[in-house]
């Protein structure tokens, strides 16, 4: 797991965990598949949270909306509460930089990592379209061991992005980034992780 979650080197880190136990490994196997499926359906993440805040839209490499399971190098457009990013029509953007699937007799694992990136609709603008710098990352993991499933969110190297050329971007990022650093982003990811756990619990218990 250490080589899946990027190493924490600077800035802030954030972790959220939820676990679900089932009556048998057979049921847990089905629940694991269900958790992986729902995690891959980015456009429906907001439905998993009991109090939706940020909405997510999967897009292709041009930034055009698509509706399918996410794949490596896809983009995700975020519409977060509060002031939007001026240079990208109010949206933040992340790129799917890693997808890991692993299975042994002892465990199963599905993980994906997202990183802030430039707005793919404007390739001429290389500024990071996100309130955190491009070095930061968000990793989601679903792990099964026998009849137990662990769901985790790991944010690493969260540094506020005030290096854009657009002054309005930097002011906005400072406002949103400071709120995130003092805990405003925690409920969003906690609700998503908890919502996914509750969903598979209700489906398979």
C-alpha cells in the first residue's frame, strides 16, 4: 500500500477510513466488486454522500463530458462550493494518474489516484486548475481481506496553489485552500467514503 499512496513530503495530509464486515467471504467478494464499480462511476459520486457538496463530472482528454467507468488518463471536473476558479469557468480539474488492481489468496485491492492538472479544454494554459498544487494527490482504496472490506481516502502533499499567472486564480485558491487546510475538505471525503461503505452494507447485508 505504501507504493500506491504517494509519499507524504510536504504540505498537509488527510486520511478517511470506513470498514464493513460481512457474514461470509462469498458475500464480501460480491460487495467488493460492487464497491469497485461504484468508485469507478465518477458522475454518481455525489449520490453516495448524504449531503452532496462537490459534484464530479468525468471527461475525456479534451474536457468533454462522458458517462462511463473512469479509465487511466481521464479527467474529472469538480464543481466545489464557494467561489469558482476564474480561468476555468469556475471549475477545478484533476487527472486520473494511476489505477491499481491486485488480487492474492489473502486480499483484493482496487485503488485510483487523482492529481490536480491544467484545464484540458484550454491546452495553451499550463496553470494548474485546482486550489492545490499539482504535487498533491487524492487516492481512493478498496481492500478486501476475507469477510472485511476497508475503504480509504488518502490526501497527500496538499499545498495551496498560488503560482498561477491569473491573480484572481491565486486569490480564490488561497481562500478555498485555507478552508481546506483547516478541515473544510474533510467532511466531503468522509461523506463519500462513508456513503460508499453504507451503500455496499445495505446492498449485501
